[in-house]
C-alpha cells in the first residue's frame, strides 16, 4: 500500500530497475505521505505499448494502487515527478500514461489496514 506497477518499452539492467523502483517509491512516499516500508513496486521492461495504433519505441504505463483517495493535486504533483523520472530513461511525457486506483480495503500480513 501503495502498489506501483510500471510497464516500459525500454530494456533496463537490474541496476536501472533497482534505481527506478527507488525513485518511484521515494516520490510516491513523499507526495502521497505513504510509508516506504509498505510500498511494493513491480518494474516490467521490454513491453510492447501502442499509442495511436503505433508501437512506441520509448513509452510507459504506470499504475498506482493505494489505500485511500488522494487529492487530485497530489496526483498532479506525482504525475510530474514520475514523468521527470522516466525522462531519465529516455521516455517523454507524451508517451506516458499514469493511472491512480484508490482502494477502501487493503489486506497485509493476515489482517486489514
């Protein structure tokens, strides 16, 4: 809580994946005031993403699922942070989609938050 899933068209080394997950976790923790200890991240590289019926050479889809409903202004700030981070991997903001999925119920470690 939150769970961050990033699907990228580019291929990343393990070090780059580690670096990216840290940056995504840090931004999410800071902007949404969520503890890093509970953030789970999934980085999937070398995916086929299409926009306007054309395969993207460099593109990304990021999905963030979280407990609670964040303010739109927080999502706007986090969107800017994520786009800035992904630009370091050669991915332009015009080729990035980010979706936010608030949840009322979230289980962990045999119980509910």
